[in-house]
C-alpha cells in the first residue's frame, strides 16, 4: 500500500501531466459530457462545482493502483455523447 506522501506525487509526474492534458482536451471537445459536478467542499470550490478535470485527477490520486490510461479510456466511453 502506498504511503500518503507518494500519492499526490502522481500529479507532478509526466504521466500525471499527460492525463491532465488529455482530460482538458476532452473538456474542450463538445462530443463529451464534461459538466462540473457538485462538491460539498465550499472552501475549495466556492460555487460548489468541481471541474471535470479535478474530479478525475482526484480519483486517480486516491486510487494509485489504477492504470491511468485504462481509466481514461473508460472515462471517454462513459462520457461520449452519442
């Protein structure tokens, strides 16, 4: 089990930056449903809306055993507007 110090480090890795960039590209593309979702954390998100990219990057940080590429592929499938 990874320790808490190594978990946020994913955001600073090359893979983390690549996944963030791909999620941002999805947000800019109208063929994906990338609406913000509700967040109870009013301090971090004053309007109580968590951006799509933050939501999925947070999930990857919280679940370090996931393969980021496979996760991104599943997110693409789930959010694609048909």
